[in-house]
């Protein structure tokens, strides 16, 4: 089991920046990848960015060059630095991790943090 708690969301003006944080606890040793997703009202949940345990990132096209995903070496903290924010980035952002134990994979989610981009 892995517990995830996000923080750092809030209201920001277009063009501004924000950093999201996700604290992980529990079976950290079993985490193989970490990710940020987002869900806008009335829309499906979309993948924003992923990072492997080894630190290799990957991004959705719509955030390429604007967002940076990172994690600390202990895999207990996940970050999402968001620059040049647009109103369409408004959504609830979720932290997610995938674990693997005995060849079985599981996915865990945080409760989400609201990001609102508006003037």
C-alpha cells in the first residue's frame, strides 16, 4: 500500500507559475513509476507527465516545454513545476504511483489538488 497526499494547488493568473507537491508513504520500495494526471470539470482524466523510478520523464504534448516533473532520490516526494500557465490548465491535479510486487502491479492515487488559472 502507498499513501499519496498532494499540495500546492491554488489560484494563479495566466502566464504564472505554480509547483505541485506529492508526498508518498508506505511501500515506497515497490514504486516503479510516478505520474501526474489532471481532470477538468466534465472531462476525462488526462495523463500530464510521468517519471520512472530511475528519473526518466515523459510529457503529454499539451504541457511539453511548460511543465517539469521531478522526484527526490528517496521517491517520497514528487513535484510538478508548471510555468506559462493557461486557463485551459485549470483542473484537479492528481498524483499517482504504480507499484510492482511479485509480478503484480497496482496503482494508487492521491485525493487531488485544485489548480485554477484565471485573471
